């Protein structure tokens, strides 16, 4: 699902991963992380997809890089990171990007008249 982001600049944390077979508590932890991240200062939203073969990409959006860094150090999130390394992922990468520009295509959207 698309999220609405503010005018740039803002930050995107891109988490690409390959899951191990089986759940092993993953879904419950993912739901808990969604509850927690929504309470974090500077959190703007998240977009996430996963293929049947286990490959997924999650992009979280943040007002400031310091907001994303604070989330990385949140105690329950630290536990989830450890469990991810030990049981849920065979591989992952994290990329941090500053969004400088944004444009979109949405043919059925209505936009306010600015003239």
C-alpha cells in the first residue's frame, strides 16, 4: 500500500531480505514491530512486499535520519534484529537513503487548484 509522505527531504530505510522457511514467531514479531514503530518520533510510514520464494523489501520512511537511528536502537527492535539474524533471515541488507525529490502517477487522483 502506498503511503503519503511529506515534501522532501526525508529518509528512506530500505530493508531487503530473504526469509528462512517456516514462521518461528516471525508474524507475531512483525505485528509487534508495526505497533511499536508507529509510536516512534519521526516515523512517516512503511511499504512492504514479500514474494512466495521468501524475498522481500520493506521501506520505512522517516522525517530525520536521527529518528531512524533511534528506532534501530529501540529495545524490542534490537531483540527482533537478533532473532532475524539467528532464525528468520538467510540474508538481508539495509540501505539508508535521503529522499531529495518525489513524483508520482495517479490518474484518478484529484489535486487542489493552485492557480
